[in-house]
C-alpha cells in the first residue's frame, strides 16, 4: 500500500499521472487497507489475551481512519482534475 501511495504523491507532484492512473493508485491502496481490516476483524473474533484484543482494536480504528483519509485523497484527485481531460497529466496549479 505505501508503495502505491508514494507513487501517487510523487506522480502528482511531478505531474506524471493521468486522472485515471491517480485514481487507480488510490483505489489499490484502499483495497489493500480493506483487506487488512477484514483480516483484523476475523482475528478479533478469535480468543486472545486482553492486551492482544486492545492492539487489534487500535489497529482496526487506525485502518478505518486511513480509509477516511483515502476517501479525502480521492476527492482531492477528482478536484485537481475537475477542469481537465481525463487522459491529460496532472495540471499545474
């Protein structure tokens, strides 16, 4: 996931990505976090020590926060490209 987010950040900063490529990177990162959360939620259903339960709860909360931030990132990418053709690279602003 971090590789995709780094590519998204770098690609936008250097105006190397099209809208579709930027959104694909964001979506891939979101999918990775959702899969991670699914695994954590399954793990939370198994018996653990109280400490492990707290760690899992915190990780789930953090993952949910990351999903919110990724949603905001998607909105930002869409706004950045709002006035451009989807096939063009990131506009200068």
